[in-house]
């Protein structure tokens, strides 16, 4: 058994304020069960291992078991524990029975415990054990994982439960978590210490996140041969929304290509101040993940790191990407929770999974801060549920029992996690779309930050402004900059309305009208140049071919207006 001898003060040195506060709260009472809720990226692992080191030093416990959602997280925990002088075996298997003498404990998955709970109970009873439940909400499956966790770890001397999202989509109770009835008789989970995203943002512990939402027109053909169309961002029935959403994510359409292109441009801007900044695309399935990687190769000239659940080298790929400076990683669900890649600063939410828990955990991959002033950007479809989650980033949640499950609760967390851990020979079988995507177009809809929306007008250059935001801004600077741009936009709209309402004869001298129109066209051509990389002269020639007429210098006001209208149509995906 290996435990490095250090003093309490050594362990506490360098802790963040919340970690020290939670540590002191724990040792004020030394309870058998302790639930610490801290936003993703806040440093729950450091807090837990500091606590574990102190308990080992005091001989309050003699062994540690860390229970994780995925195989990759077992290795991540073992590597972190080694830095604290605590030897954890991440490769422990149920079949081996006993732990090697060189280890003080093992890291296991919830699924591993469920496969043989009595084995883990015997291990827990054999020595005074601290059990650390990582993302404890995964232990709430009453049919398998929850019952197994109770059976295996009921004899534990101490249990430390950790989560960044203390809620579930269903109403199954989480083992070893207390529930307290409120005035209405509804049971809500009770935690011992909580540190939310809002306070963490104020402390500079996490990054601010700007969400970039994209709408667009979708057309698809059903298996019955019916052709349907819908527009993301507009009110739709649940079926129409679901199919339009999946059509948008279809790699054969233009929506995802346009969004990946925009996200990569954002990443280029961020890498001006953070040269190793990386991006993550969270895909729905294996086939889409591979297709998105091919699209990124076309955009960047380099392939992306593709992480699939049935790939035995997945953990090594994640670790290699985390330590390197490659631009993009594409993954299915296994990278959405707990995985520590601090250089991820740009994300694309390219999955149709819509539970609040999954969204919160996915966004948690981008908020882990390395230096104060970093800003994260996440691109997503204009789907009402996702926009609601994005607008509520700072809202505290808790796990509520005694309620009727809401619509959309048909995606229990364990199904997603089992999918992430799945090993299979034919990974893409049965994952094809139930329809054929005929067309999908993307256009910038709005940006969301700190609960406020900053909408984009069709054909406007506002998208360019958001993509070009500096990668180094503190939360207050982000708010000030966005508010200023919103005020400028509103002032511009007011001026435009007034101008339209003025009689034509009051427009002014012809030379002044031409100068204003040429300036407007020049600005739009500049924005199109930044989007496409085409030279300004080439864009002007394409506009002439599309609209007719002489060069700009000889064009009439109406001819320039026609070109302005045409380039605005191009900007929203038209022809």
C-alpha cells in the first residue's frame, strides 16, 4: 500500500476557497455520508483526493474505492490520485478478486459493481473503506446500479458523493443521498456543500460560455415517399422538430457543414491568444462522428481525433489529444461527462440527446479554466429545449422526487452511459435515419450569454462579430461588449426604419446616396470575404454576373441595391 506522508497543511496549500471551505465543513462533522455538489470544472477531484489523503493519514480509513461512470474516468482518477501519493488500481477486474498489495484502492465503474455487488461488498467489509462516488447521480437506477451500489457499499466506513449535476431526468432516488420534504410535501435532495456555476464564474474558477445558435430550412423525404419541410427556430410539433433536428445533423446536408465551418473559424480566432486551444464535436452516433471528421478534414486540411465507444484505444486517444495541440476531437457520448481536457474552448453540440443532465455535463467539458479571462464558445441548433438550457446556465438545480416525469424523460441517463461504454462489432447497425435528408441550410440565429439573447437579423454581419470575439475576456468584459453590440444593432435598426419612412425625394444628392450604398456593399463584401476567403474583386465579379450591370463605380443606386440584396441572400444560404 502506497501513501505519501504529507502534513495537513501541505494538503490544504493551493486549494481553492470553495475546496478548503468544503474540506473544513466535512471535518467539522466527519459524517459517514457527505454529498458535495460543484459545477463541472470546479475541481471536485482535487477536493476528494485531499479529503482522502487526510482520512488515510488519520487512519480513519485504510482503503479507497472510487466508483466512476466510464472506463476512461477510472484511469483519469488513478493518475490524479498518484499526484497525491495515493496508489489506485484503474485496471482492477472483478475476476481477479483481490487487490495488489502495492495499491491502497481501486477505481471501478458503476456497471462493474452491478455485475458483482457481493464481491465489492466483501472488499468493503474487509477493511475500513472510503467510497468515492464520482457523478453519483448515475447510481440512481433502482433496477440495477442503485441496488448494486447499496448492496456493495452499505458497510463502508465513509462515503463521499460527488456530482456537478445533482439531478436526474427520472424520479429514481440516488443511493446514500438524503431527501428532505419541502412545504408542498415534495422530496428534494439535500447536499452538504454546494458550489454552483454562478459563484464559480464570479471567482474565475470556470469560463464564461457564449452559445451560438443556428436555425435554417430543412427538407426530407419519409420512407413512405412524402416530402416534408420545417424550419429550426420556429414553432414545430414534437415529431417535426425531432426530424428537422436530425436532418440538420445529417452529414449529407449543408447545415452541419456550415456550422462546423463557423466553429472552426471561431477556433482560429481563439487560438490567436491560446495557440493550443481545441474543439470538440459531440456526435449522436459512430457513423456521424466519422463523417464529421471527414468534413473537418476538408475544412482544416487535417483530420480530427475520433473517439468511439467500441475503440479499445479511446482512453489513449483522449489523453494524447489533451496533451497535444491538435485542433479537433469528435466523440460520441463518452467524452460528455467527467473527461478532463482543459484546452477545449470551442464545442459543437451535434447530438439529438436533449436531457438537462446530458446537456449540463456536455457543456461542462468547456468550462474548465486554465487562466482567468478565457471564453468558451458552444455551437448548437436552434431547438427550444437547448436554448432554454443555455439560458439557464447559472440556475441551481436539485433532484426532485414525487413528481410526474416530464415529456422527454424517455432518455434515462444509464441508457446513455451504457451506450458510451458499449463494445460491439457492428457499431453502426440500426443507426440510420428513418428518412432521407434532401436539403438542410444553416443560418445564424442568435447568441446567448448570461441569460440574455443577442439576435441576428437575416443577412446581417452580426455572426462575424461573434465569431471574431477575442478569446481572452473576463465575464464582465463579455457582458459589456455584447451589450454594446446589441445597443449598436438596435440603433442601426432604428436608423434603418427611419430611413425607410422618409420620402424618397429626401434621400439626398445622388452622389451622397451612391457613396452610402457603396460603403454598405463594401462592408458586406468584406464580411463575405472573411466567411469564404474569396478576394474582394472576385466577390464583386460574382455579384455582377448574378445581377448584371457595370462595375460598382459606374453602377446606379438601384443596381447597387440589387447587389446588396443578393449578397444578403447568399449570407443566409440562398442562391
